[in-house]
């Protein structure tokens, strides 16, 4: 997986230039109880949610730091935005292969935010909770998240002024039972 991340980042930067916003949306979960989950499946979820985020940050953040030097309003806005889940806050019997990984991801994002924020890189975690519908689904499916509305929220956080950065943003449909 690290080699795949490295190759993907190199290809993107070769085609489009330096990456100023990383949206880590890769996720993996296994819906089993503690007595039914295989360690390999548990580990794959950890590698996807946590190790992958760390590797991508290791490859991308140094350039972001360089481009975002200082705290003035003229520096390039650089952000690492991580898609998390309510499972990062609590576990349930069937989330043994998801909650620990999302919890570790949340802690890693917190560590990154504390280190990278003063260097001009905004790190944010998004707790996405609920089924995601089709574009524009809000009017017809109030129990689902509209992907366009999710994207608008990511965009808004990525463009927050350095004087008012948020770290944790929760998104859920108005009729979600949480």
C-alpha cells in the first residue's frame, strides 16, 4: 500500500502540480464482533484508515509546509481533510473492525493538526454519519446525506481563514437516528 500511495501522489503531482488539499476518504471496516473477526481483516482496516493517512501525509505535508510558510493571508491555503465516522467516538459490538481504526485515525488527525497547524497546514476531521444518497437527494430523501452538501462543507473548511480553523466537523442528515 505505501508504494501505491507514493505512485499515486507522484502521478497526480506530475500531471497537476503540487497538492494543496488532501482529502483522505479511504476507509475500510469489518462488521463483526470481537470473537468472529480475523486479525488479518482487522489489520487491513487499520492499514487503510490509519497507516494510509500517515503515509499520504508524510509524502504531501512537507510541500504544503513549504508553500504555506507563515501565517499571512497571502500564503497558499493547504489542508489535510480526513473522513471519519461516529465510530471514532464510540464502539459497538459489531464495529470491532471499524471503531478502533476510526478512533486511531481521529487521534492521528489530532496529532497532525497540533503539529501542522502552526506550520500553516489546516488539518480537519469530518465525522460523516448516515447513508449517502444521490446528488440533490435532500428534498426527496431526508434520511440521507447529499454528497454535494458534503463537498460544500469540505470546501468551506478548506477555505477557512487561518484565524478561525475548525478541527472536527460532524455531518449527518436531519432525520438520522444518532
